């Protein structure tokens, strides 16, 4: 009997040997093209500011509509996992996951955002953060520790409910040229706290997918040391070569991504497909690989191009 999409991605996350005849699992952090594909606004583009004024029936209908859309995306585009984005408030995440489970059972791996480490600050706060690293390192460490404790406690609550399978840790650490912090600063202000959060999730039996864009080569060893189940998105626009990452760390963690988003938008069809083939060619050997774009299926991307990627996956991503 064929395995479910959830079973196939767990097989990859646990770096089990590939099964002959099975397709490489597929995952996208976000699929934003829901208006074009389904005639519905993406959940993260909806305003729920009147949530507290809604009746219980209205809330239920909203949750049901969002849940159905997540499942429709995963089924139509052959995705093995669903990343459930923040929905109204934290206390509404479990009810939304329950609605997804009511529709799809255990068909898909359900993950949500679960990072609490320092990422690249936005432009309004970048200078202040850099000053704090130099002038108030103790204060930053204390803040990082509090955030990690909060994430651990939150993860325990969700693990107890048993509706989510894991977390996608979505703090971005790097630009295309280099990480925001030096390796030494990263080891001071991020790595210990990322390791604590990751281990706590794993201790609860939850899967951990660490996401970051950009050139993470200078800190890749530290990310591997925190022991996530998988690393996403292996950004080729940031100089990440899946062949080299697989050679160095393929036995330690599953790899997700490396299909160049920029080429999907601005490259030729052949350039885009060669990026997909390169990721498959170097990610598949030995298992432990999940096909994905190097970011997400974002607003403005041509849906027809994404369809072409998936056709390539169907034809060439089979063990």
C-alpha cells in the first residue's frame, strides 16, 4: 500500500534509505498564489481584526475555510507537509490544526512557526542591534535566554495537545553575501539558544525544520550542531550549493530546497529546470532530501512556472 505524504516526508526527515519507486517528498514553506489557483485570498493576506466581534459560528466558518484551503494546496500540488502560518492568536492555532486534521486526517505533516532566536533586524533596528552587540552583550544574552524559555514552554503546550507534528524555525540569519553576525557573534547570541529550542522540541517528539535564506556557509557548522531534523532553504542566490552541503552534512540532517527562486521568475525555462534537476541530482542520493524552492511560492511568481517545476519533479524525482 502506498505511503501517505506525511509518512514519506518523515522518512526523509529521519534520513532513512530511499524506497525504490517512490517520489521525493515535496514541501513549500508558503504557497501564496491562492487567488489565481483557487479564487481565494491566502490566509496570511486576510484581515481578522474583527475576530473578537465574530460569533462562534462565524469563527468556525473562517477556520474551516482556511483549513480547507491549506489542504487543497497540499493535495493539488503534491506537498507532503503543511506550514500553518500564525492565525489570529496563538490560542487559535490548535483549533485550526484540528480543522485541518478533520479534513485530512494524518495525510500531511503539520508544522507551525516556532523560532525565537535573533534574525536579521529590519532596517529601522539594524543599527541599534549592532550597537547592543558591542555595548550590551549581557543584555542581549538575557533577552535571548528569555525568548528561548518562552519558545520551550510554548512548544510543550502544543506538544501536549498533539495536533502539530513539529515546528519550522523561521528566523533568517543571512543576506546573499554573508550572515548578519560574524561566526563568533552568532556563537554567542544565537547558537546556544537555537540548540536549546531545537532539543526541547525534539524531546517532545516534534520535528524541527530550520529555515534561513542567504549565504549561511560561514555558520553552517553551527546550524548543524544544533541538530535540526532538516535545513531549509539552501538558497543558491546566497551561494549555497546543495552538492557541497550534502557532502558535508547529508548524514546529519535532511536537506530541503535549493531550487532557485530567482530563475523561476527571471530565468529561461531551461535555466529554471536545470536548477531543479541540479537539486534533485545532488539531493536525492541516499535519501534525506525534500524538493522545494529556495524560499517559497511567493506573490508575483508565475503559477505556470511552478507547474513546470512539479512536472520535472514527477518525471525525474523518483527513486
